[in-house]
């Protein structure tokens, strides 16, 4: 079973163009939970879709569902994928001629993209996705940890 959030056709305007659609792609409910968490903070978002590969789903079915979403988005499409490895990453790689794909999706990446997609060019949005994703990965320092 695949899960979408939002309507497929989004006609929100961004800098005179159609606002980029964002598709979050991941295993099981990861994509849905990332979108749900972002919307809890930012409010309901237009043109954002969660697509998850569930147990029993096939790679071909996932490819068809992603094809449907990409084909029906009227403007630029950004696909944020949980990992480059595995089925989701392989399927997303097949869409690089019709959408931009960023691997390593995390909540800071998604929230930065959603907050800025109406203000930035599509290229700037891609750069922001990568930088925000990297900046969201940190190791907490502790002076009391016995492991260093």
C-alpha cells in the first residue's frame, strides 16, 4: 500500500512559477512520518507527498506510483529519498531525468525545503536541501560519557 499526502495537482505560485512539488520516498512509514512531523511544526503543506514501500509491495509497483506522482506534478519536482541504497534509492535514480533527487532525507532537510520553496529558485532549493540535511546531523558532546 502506498500513501500520499496532498493533492497531486498543486497550483501554488512561487516567484511567478509553480511551486516545486516535494515527494518524500522511503521504506514503510518513514516518508509519511517525516511529512507528518514537518507539518506538525509548519502547518499543512500543499504539493508535498509521502510515498512508502510497504511489506509485500514490489519495486515495479513503487516505480508506477512514483511515475504517477511525477507525471502529474505541473512544475519542478524534488524527490527526497531515505537512502541511496535499497529499493527506494534505486527507483528514485530512474527519475533523475524528470526530477531532482536528493538522498539521505531527514527532518531538518525536509523542514528547510518546505519553509523556503516559495522564496528560492529550484537550484537554490536543491543546494539548501543538501546543506540542511548535512547540518542536521551532529554528534552531541558529553563530558560525562565513559566512552569519550
